[in-house]
């Protein structure tokens, strides 16, 4: 597990080294004494997601969308798998900064398959991201985050996206994904202890860390006007390692996990009050 996390950290560092020449042109987002206008993007997205991690049943959840960038700068591509990131370092081709992602709670009441397995609380994952545009149409991104709440493990995401504008308003994108997680990030969702085994009828199981999943995703986005945009996407991941072998997955769920979503955003400019 430690080897995978070191590899992910090396990827994040490698992005920075690969863009050393670009970094010479980096300017701070907030320059002293400078008044800047910002473009704020707000939106909402409906996602069809598994009722729990490893489930073969689905539910629909609404999610808020938010982004902020300098007024006059173009929209920044975002994959449905991206965490919410703030580009403290931004040279155009290379961006890096803090990253956050929320993990919804798991409730026994949500699915009869969970009877006897207990609840898992809401989790906030906080960490850092780095992304690099190798060409104008190919982006690589890595994230590493620490969990707080339902799990206290470390999660890392690696992804690449081909981004292809096919008309002035329409853009297609997609590419491979892989998620790595420590045992503390996987155990709350896939372990079965002795008490849970007696209550649920599932065999006792202890999950370890490693490759959590691999897969691919695709997205279509249409910019109707400078203010309004809509998007639709599908993300597929195949559970791997101990998450895939858990009796929660093999006896009651599925290793194949799919998310489908549709959303709309509205952008407007704002001048700071200070």
C-alpha cells in the first residue's frame, strides 16, 4: 500500500517538474493591492449512483456545483471524477492546489442488503491535486486526499482525459481512471466483523488497501451562451482487490459500478467588495 501512495506522490511531484519552464510565468491569484473581477459558476447535477459502495442497485442524488475563476479567462475543463480543487499554482498548462471531495454516508435503511452491517458516517476528504496539459487536448490529473469522518484513510485518484471540441459549443471528453486506497479508507465499507456477521449472515471479512478500482468515463458538454451550459456523463469503474472480494460485493452486490449524471450551470461576473 505504501508503494502505491509513494507512486502517486511521485506523479504529483513529476507534474510539477515537467512544468518547471511554465512555472516561471506563474502569477499569484491575489496580487497585493490588486482588485480583480471573478467569474462565479453555480449549478446543480443529478447523479444516478449505487445505493452503497459495491451495490448492484441504484438511486438518484442531487449535487451542487461551484467554480470560481478570473473574469475573462476561459472555462476550465472538469471531469466528473475531479474533486473540488483551487489552483493556487496556475501556469495555464500546469495547475496545483488543495482538493476536497465528499463521500456520502451509508445507511442501513437505504438498502435491505445492508441490514446488520451498521452505518458509515459522511466523510470529507481533503488533500491536494496536480494536473498537466500534455497537449491542448490531453490532460493528466492526480489527487491524494485524507479522509475525516466515516473513514480516516488515504485515497488517491489517477485519471487522463482526451478533450475534443467538435463545434463552438459542444465538447466531448473521456479517458481512463484508477483509484488507490489505504485499508482505513476501504475497511468501513467492505469489512464484516463478528457482530456484523451474526446480524447480517455474511462471513467475517477484513479488507486491506491497494488498488480500489479502475475504469473509464466519458462526458459531453454544451455551452449554450456565455452564462448557461449543460453536461451529461457516464463513469464506469470495476472494483478491484479486497473491495472486489468482500462478501458485501460478491454475495449481495456487484464489482461493476456505474454513475450517470446530467447537470446545468450558470456563470456570472462579480467584483469583490473590498
